[in-house]
C-alpha cells in the first residue's frame, strides 16, 4: 500500500532507533497505521461503535482517544489536508441526504470487491473490500468542446445577456 513519502533533510533523522540518511524517501502507509492493533484492536471488523464511549459496548474514553490519536486519513501535521473541514461538511450533508431519501440494503447475489484465497497474501479476507493503490492518477484528455444549445443561443442574441455567448454568435455570423 502506498505512502505519502517525505524526503529526509540534511543531517539525516533517527526513526525507531535507526539512523536514516538524508535524501531517503520515508513514509508509513495509512492502511498499516489504521490496522495497527495497538490503536485499533478489531481493525478488520466493521464496528463504528468503537468511536463512541459507551459502558454497554465496553468502549472507554481512553479507547476512543487512542483511536483518534492514530487516525490519519487526512494526514497529520503541517502538510495535512487543508480541505478536511470542507470534506467533512460535504460527506456529512451527502450522507444525511442519502439516508433521508433512501432505504439502503446490501445488494443480493455474489459480493464483489472482497478478498479471495486466490488473490494471495493479505487479500484473503472475504469481508474486506480490496484497496488498489491509486492515490494520484495521470492521463491525457478528455478534450471537450462546448456549443450553445439553440434555445440558449437565441436567448443570448435577443437579450444580449451573456458576453461570452455574444462573441460566439458574432464569430458565427462572419
Ligand atoms: C475525503 C476527502 C479527502 C481526503 C481523504 C483527503 C486527504 C488528504 C491527504 C491525506 C493529504 C496529504 C497529502 C500529503 O501529505 O502528501 C491531503 C492534502 C491536501 N488536500 Fe485533501 N483530502 C480530502 C479532501 C480535500 C478537499 C475537499 C480539498 C479542497 C477543497 C482538499 C485539499 C487538499 C490540499 C490543497 C492538500 C495539500 C495540502 C498541503 O500540501 O499543504 N482535500 N488531503
């Protein structure tokens, strides 16, 4: 699983008792951190209650604090995600709207995306959606052309509302 790499600066750095020379790329995958049993004892089990203090489920304040201290989906420190607050707002509103408007259930039939024995080491858990490392994608295109719809073009010519569209229409007349 990929890492958010950082380059060691001049003078090197000591990590976990080992001296790492300058220029080395270092990092830890967030998948590994989020599956470290010291912080997340049941990392492979879907248990949202582990984030909520509740004597009935046995989740203590210390458990929740420990989990929060290692949670790094948005990275941490000075290079952490600047859009975190906006992302939470968008996710919360979207989720609330979806739950308000729809009933949800797991689709019937064969599960897709889960682990299987034939997928090899670390990919055998049936109930874990398999993650592919695609943090950043690069590609050429798409190249898109825009043309005003007929009704809209008439509207812009008649009322001269949109300068951009007016330029387009003048060009077409020439
Ligand atoms: C669920 C949604 C999101 C996740 C999981 C996420 C995750 C991350 C992570 C892990 C980093 C650190 C990258 C690194 O250290 O190399 C990052 C950086 C960044 N994110 Fe997000 N992000 C999310 C949404 C957003 C949104 C909505 C915005 C903007 C509106 C945004 C803008 C940025 C920017 C500008 C950086 C670079 C910050 C810097 O280098 O100083 N992100 N994000």
